[in-house]
C-alpha cells in the first residue's frame, strides 16, 4: 500500500486578533460588498463609537450592535433587517462576528440566522474598507 501524496500547507501569524477590541478603532464607514443568498450587492457599513451598526441593502435598512469581545480583537455582532416588502428576512435576529484589520483599514463581518428556525442556512457577509 502506497502512502498518500503530501500536500503543501502553510500558516502565517496574523497579529490583528492579539490586541484588545476597541470600538474607537472600529468606528467609521466602510464601503464594500454584502453577500447573501440572493447575490452580492454594494453597501456601506457604518459603526459608531458606541457600537451602533447601520447599513442598507436594496433599500432595506439594517441596524444592530457590535460589542467588543474579551478573548480577541473581534466584536460580537447582532443585526436586524427591517422595511416593507420586498425586504426579506425582516425582524429576524442575525448574530455573528466582526473582524477589523487596522493596517488595511478592512472590516469583515459575518452573521447567520438561528439555524434551528424556519430560515436555515441564511447568512450575510460584508467585506469593506474605510477610506
């Protein structure tokens, strides 16, 4: 029996998660793309110095809260989509995480709806940069 072929694998240390999470560093407006089941859309993701989050996709308001985590330079994130039809997934609690990469001024956020409810598999991802 022959041994399985080896595959190259590399890891590198990223310091971004080592520091304390600070809302003052996260605060600002990030221009980027929001991705969800219906596709990708341009969006602006706003965060205040108190952690209030706002955005809008296809005219549907998104509001929520980013809270610093104590175990990494990351933030817990909760959001709710509101608005009349054709807005979808309204008034459902999405929960996830925000990562901020200060050297690149880049924000990454990912949230999911409770997988034990009717809308299994619903996820929203935002990637953007602060000018």
